[in-house]
C-alpha cells in the first residue's frame, strides 16, 4: 500500500507534510508535495484526509484485494467524503463526520 501525490493538482499547501508521521513527504522546487520513497508509506491516510484538493491517492495493496483500487478524500464543511475507486473505475463514496473521523 502506498500513496501517490498528483503534482499537477497539488496546490503546495504542504498540509500533508505536516501530518505525515513518518516524515516521508517533501517539497519540490515548485513548492509541490512529493513522497520520495512510496514503499515506506505506513498507510495511515493522514495526508489523504488533510489534502484540501484531493491530490493524494492511497492505493490499496493486492494483498487486501486492491487490484488497482485507490482511495481519495474530498471535504464538504464538516464531512469527509471517502471515494473508493476500484480497478474497473466504479466509485463508492462513504461519508463520515470530519470531527469524528479519527475515532475507532
């Protein structure tokens, strides 16, 4: 499992960098975020939740049935919309309360 940051849509806010517990996200010369070693990603999704532009996608590993599936988040006020796109580009959306998104 790992993340991919779309530098074309990244707005350079670096919120992802500030929440990454592994300090894996860096800033390039244009001010855009990137992850240097994608395989080192812990899969915590903190950066995915923090990105205000949906520029970070979390790819699900084949070992858990990912097969090309990925996850990204969009925000609507106090709601997080988790978009799960499977290998056939079929999207499922799960909406959670942003204030309670870290409760287990």
